[in-house]
C-alpha cells in the first residue's frame, strides 16, 4: 500500500516556504513528552510532526494577518507567471532561431 503524506504536514511545509510559519526541532524534554503521549495511545499534538529519522519538529505560526497572506499569495502568483512567461518567450525565440537556421541550410543547398 502506498503511503500518503499527511495534509497537515504538507500545509505546514508550504506555509514554511512562504514564510508564514517556522519549523523548529523539539527539545529533548518535548520529545520525551511526545513519546509518553504516544505510549499512552494518544495522537501527537497538533503542530508537531515526526520526520523519517524519528525526530520531532514543531510548527510556530508567524503573526501574519489573512490580508497579508492574500497579498503574499497574489504577488507570488504574479511572480511565478512572469517567470513562466519569460521561459516561454525564451523557448519560442530559440525555436524560431533554429527554424530560421534550418531554412537557411535547406535553401543554401548544403
């Protein structure tokens, strides 16, 4: 069976990449408390997740308003669209130049 990634972990990772949240390694005392909670059969507390190596990490949310998050996402989207546009224009220029070069080679009789 294929393992699926927790949606909460994916959300935390994306928020960290956007600068909305920070991820820090738990202290040894916190890791011991988490292990005790799991030994009792209870789930890991929210905002805490384990990496593959068994170490625990916690997520702290930065003080960012919903309006600022919306602005950030809007600007990131615009930035990514500009990058895509530049890449498409560059690729189109290269293809056009290659087609012109091929046409010149074909008409020159080489």
